[in-house]
C-alpha cells in the first residue's frame, strides 16, 4: 500500500505540472501521515536534514565550484585547443575533440549537465559551422557528457557511496575503466559516422603546435591528475580533493591564465551555490521517501518477491537493469539513487554481488536516463544549444546510446571492469 500511495501521489502531482522534487516531497509527506499518523510533524524536517547532514556531501559543493571556476577562468578554452591539436586531424575531427574534451572536463566537475553546458555551446556551434548536422552535433555532446558522472570525481558516485555506506574513493576508482570504455566507443562511432557522412577533419597539427597547445593546457590537464592521483595515493579524502581542486583552479585562473576577475569568481560562487542547493533539496526530499521504504520494509518484500521467481543470477541482473533503466527515463539520477539503493542493495548483497560493482551498474543506468525521453535533461539542454528539436537529437543519438548500453552490459556481467582498480588500491 505504501509504495502504491507514494508512486501514485508523486505521479499525480507531476502530472499537474509540479516540479519533480516537490512532487517527491509532497508524496512522501502525504504518505507518511497516512501510514504513520502517530508521528509528530517534527519528523519531516528531521528526516530532511538527516538526509543531507553528511560531511562527505561537502565534496559536491566543492566540485561544482571547481567546475564553474574552470569555465570562467579560461580553462575550458585551453582544453578545447589542446584536444583539437591532438585529435582534430582524425576523421570527424571536431567530434573527436568533443570526446577528448569531455574526458578531461569529467576529471574535475563530476556533473553531466555542467559538462554539456561548459563545452556544448562552443563545440556544437563549431561543428555546425563545419557542416556537421545540428542534431548529430547535439547528440554527440549529449552522450559524451555522460562521462562526467562516471569518470571521477563523480557526484552520483558520492551520493551512492553515502547512501550505501561504501568508500567514495573505491567508487571513484571503479568508474575509471567504464568511463574510458565509453570514450573509446564514442570515438569509434564518430570515426565510422564521419566516414559515412564525409564529415571534415582539420589538418594535422605540426609537432610544434601540439607542444604549444599542450604547454598552454598543461596546468588545466594536471587538475584531474591531482584529484585522482591524490585519492588513489591516499594523500587526501574525496572531500579534501574537492577543496584542493577549487584552490588549484582558482590559482591557475588568477595567477597563470589571468582570466578570473572578482566578478567572475562571484558569479561562479553563485552558480555553484545554486547547483549545490538544488542537489541538497533533492537529497533531503528523497531521504523522506527512502525512510518510508525502509520503515515499511518495502525493499525486503520486493527482494523476497524477486527471489521467489527463482531467476538465474544473470537473468536477475538483466531484470534489475531493465528496472533501473526505466526509472532513469523518468527520475533524475540523484533522487533515484537515494530511493533505489535501500530497496535493492540488500538483495544484491544476498546474491553475492559486490556493492561497488552494483553501484557502478546503477549509476550508469541512471546516467543513460539523462539521454532518453521523456525526461532526459541532456536531450533538452543540447537541443536548445543546437537550436534543433529534441526528437531529432534523440534520433541522432541512437548509435551512441546503443554503445552506452553495450558498456552497461559489459559492466554488469564482467565485474572486473569496475572492480579491478578498487581491488588494486585495497591490495596496495
């Protein structure tokens, strides 16, 4: 009854045009008072605050700020210049530049939407100017931006780690190989489609030009190395890594690149605060939802139901993927994580699945949902940037989405893809 009430009220409120986070909050509060009328009103703010009262979540604000400072401080432009000198001569040059730029940007911001907003306007405009179809350009940026939440530092990985009580560092390391596989897959598809559509490529940059672009971008390229290397080496925690990233980007933006003014820093702080506040409100609202699920033992009942089907492990994983993929089509990854983890984590532990492996599979499912209708945020963002219809973007993104699903299946059925690096760290 509780689950039906939760979902029914949430869908009804959403259908009325109420933003999803408030629909989630309203459904949770209404259900709470129906099934547990004896609870005092104070339990609502207590659950809300309890859901965001975690020191680890401070890393979200810091990585948001680091990403905003990168955009405002001229770092993104240098990354794009470096990527163009490096791979612009490959077939589908600007498409390849988009993939490489997304890999580097993912190493600082941790957010798909932030990455798309940072590199999308310049790259989509440049691709259109060189004859790339507008929908194709938007679809490539849309799917390449999914690297942001996979390659560390990743905001969804932080949320999962806090919710599932696993190491943030292990989750960060677990995302590296899947992220690189996605980048390679995107590059291959760009190469093949560029040959088919006869898309242009730049002249091969001379060695001197590559060296110059590398030197100009060297400080920017060091940021992901410092973050990942520091966490990998146990030098600092993920939250400390966020603080170091902010200080580092601030220093190179002000002292080295001389592109960060006080007004630009202020604007970056405002944008980062807005993004962080949005995430925390989502987490707080989702925490009430998750508490109801735990209180009513919905997760245990669902696990028993699925176990009663007597499915083979491979088939159970396929069913879970289908469920998570469907949820990702309608829910943003952050509230979906807070809701789904308490429901399904006990079940996958019971079948012997590693929580880190499960986390990567779950996050990847939900991130793909950012590129699928009807709610996919990246679809509408890149369509707006490219001045093209969302339907056209979805159609053009089908080959890229097929590749993302192949990587998802590989991660699901080959645990070593996500567990090799975390196990290496644990055994060092």
